[in-house]
C-alpha cells in the first residue's frame, strides 16, 4: 500500500487492492481458527480439574460407605491424597510453577478448610 505526504493518499493499483483484500480475508480466517482453538483448549482445561475434583469427592465417600471399618478410612484418605497430588501436578504444569510448591499450597488450603470446619462445629 502506498501513502504520500500530500493531503490525499495515492491511488491503490487494482492488483494491490486485490492482494490486500485477500490478505485481510486470510487474517480474518486465521483469527477465527485461533479463537475456536482457544475456546476448545479452555473447555478441556476447565473440564479436567472439575472431573478430577468430583471424583476426588465421590470415590472416598463410596469407599467409606462400602468397605468395612478400618480399611474404609485408609482407602478414602489414600484416594484423596493421590488425587490431590495429581491435581497439584496438573496445576503446576499449567502455571509453570514447581509442583511441590503447588502441593504445599493445596495442603495449606485443605488444612485451613478443616480448621474452619472444626471451629464452626464439625465433629470428626
């Protein structure tokens, strides 16, 4: 595209105008594809932790209700711990942080939630 310093821009040649319109259409198509890809990636990134969290809450309850007294508590704690490690590892990969730091943050959040639950009248 040519510009001049006069008050009116120089006329665009027909072949340059055709090339410019093709370029603009290609850029518009590229951004449509990029937006679609970002949307699907965001959906997958949101569904994976949600599904894992739902399983982390449901499987220990089922294990606690189905198994006998001593193994049910151990199985529930094992499932919660394993899921916590997997989620911390996944979050650390997504945020590019050290996974041990993310794991410690998760443990602290769970500890605060348990303390708040006990203070508000929960019983173990």
